[in-house]
């Protein structure tokens, strides 16, 4: 699954299939497009991200 990686406020990141990121939650932004990411479902983290994107249109997570 091709998704777009965005960085938000602080250490928040998001994955979405919407290249413009219009479906990302405003309160966690501002959002900045980083790059295209391909998720292939390897590993439980990617499987969970794919499920959340399919259900909500995006997946947010914190790094660090």
C-alpha cells in the first residue's frame, strides 16, 4: 500500500493515502509532507498501520 508520510507537531508522524493530507487531524499539525512510503504488511506495526488507514483514512504515531 502506497501511503504518504507527514510530520506534525513535536514528535508526531502520520501515514495517509491522501497526498494532500487534508484528512489529518488539525490539532496535531501543522503537517508537513515528508515522502512516499510503501507498506507491505510485514510485521505487526505495519499491519496495524494498514488497518488504521483502511478504517480511519490515516494512522498517527509518535517517534522517540
